[in-house]
C-alpha cells in the first residue's frame, strides 16, 4: 500500500470497516509519545521497518538536507529520502527545502509546507489537516490525541490516515 497507489489517494469519503487498513503515520517517528529520538534517521527506519509511515521535518540549508523540528539536527542525503519515499510525509520547514523538493521531477516524494493553515495539500494531493480542525473525509488527521473526543470520533473514522505521536496506541485501536 505505497503512496504511489493513486486509487487510495483520491479524496473520497470513506468509512472504515472492521479489518480495513488505515494509514498510520508516526509524527516525527514518535511511537509512544514525544521522544528525544524524534526525526532521527535511525528512529524513522525503525518505524518504516514496522510498516509505519513517518512525518519528518526537513530543512535544507546551503544544499545540505537535515531532519529536525525547530532546526536541522540530523544530516541526511537526498538519496536517503528517495529510498524511503513510499513511507515518508515530508514537512518542509524552510523555503529552501520546499524549493529543493519541488524542483525534483518525477521523484514521487510526498511533501508539503504549512504553518497554522487549517488545511494543506501535499504534493500527492492528500489534505493534511491542522490539529483540531474538522477532519475532511479522505484527509490526514493530525495529532488527534490533542483534540479527539467521542463527539468527533466519526470524523477520524472517515480519514485516510492518522498522524500522531502515539502511533502504537492508535494503530491498536483501529486495527483492533
């Protein structure tokens, strides 16, 4: 179920049925809550090896690719990103990162830029929903641990995926 499967990426309303697989995305590679290993290449690989997608924060500074939330901490190569393209959701943290990825033609990387926008479209035409905003059918629900309650459970059940710091907990809830 790679990101290249365009049938799954269409923005269509859908309801999860028992046994249906939802896209699980570890926010910065976190699996049991915020961690000092977030955005580290080793932690990202742990998740990807467990079939868990990862949202990563990318900085490009003077042509150097770095992962990190508030600033670039972990140097990686463009090849590192390309080798993991089917499981990465790349949050460009500065204009150089966005420009670098946008200039790559036919790379199949899934990337986006946002700050406090309620909704952002990724390069693969998936809506990324800011935490707490209404979850559109077929979109990615971000950090539901900050806003999810029983009155909003229906929203998450129509999403294409969940991006959370507690991916193991949410995967257990939805995979049953």
